[in-house]
C-alpha cells in the first residue's frame, strides 16, 4: 500500500493534469478519485475540499515567490538585471502552475491568491524603481514582469537558454535598464 504522502502527491499531480485540461470548476473530486483508483472518502482524507486541493497546488509556488522577493529585498547588491533573471527562472520552473493560476483567475481570486501575485509585481517594481515610481515606470514594470510570465508559457518548445536570453533582454528593454 502507498504511503499517505505518496497518495497525496499522486492526488496533486492528477488534479494538476485534470485542472489544466478541463478547468478547476469542470473537474469533480470524484473524477480525480476515479482517475487514481481511490475512493472519494480517501481523497477527502488528504484534502477536505476542492479549495484546499487548489491551495495545496499553488502554495509552494506562492511560498517560493515570497521567498524570492524577500531575498532580493534583503540584498543591497542586487542589480535590476539579476532581479529580472531570477524572476524569469522562478516562472520557468513553475510555468505549469502559473498557467493554472492564469486560466482559473475567478477561482483564484475567490481564494485571495491573485492579490499575492499582484503584490509581487508591486514589490519588484519598487526594487527596480524605488518607492516613488512614476506611472511610466510602473507601466513598464507591468509590461516587463507580466510579459515574462507570459513568455514562459507562450513558448513551451523553446530551449530554456534561448527563451531566457530573449525574455530577459525584452524585459530589460521594457524596464529601460541594461
């Protein structure tokens, strides 16, 4: 018999796959249980609700994003380019979960997770331009950081190195930095 942590991980992976193909609201917990060959009560043993399951999928992404932002804030020597490169790397690693976030905006807004992502962008903008960023600087940051997220999903067949170089160059240009 599988250990509970193995079952929990299998549930998370199956839910990710079904949510990505069918959407969160169109995927029942029964479908997830059926796909895994477990009972619905067994699924409820690990996740009390659909919302808890969604949170379990996106929480590692959100935690890592918060940690990245905190590390960058705590460094006095971080360059804007290094910040952009780190932000790209983070999104590239989590592009499947970011895609879930973007395709399920309503569900995630209800869970209060959209505000977290928007606060990251505000924090990154402050790191690049300071606390008194102009409207132009703020819009540059929205284009750069939002565009970086999009690029990690829009070009799934591009090599990491090629996509990183092109995306970082474009984001730096949008930000007006070297």
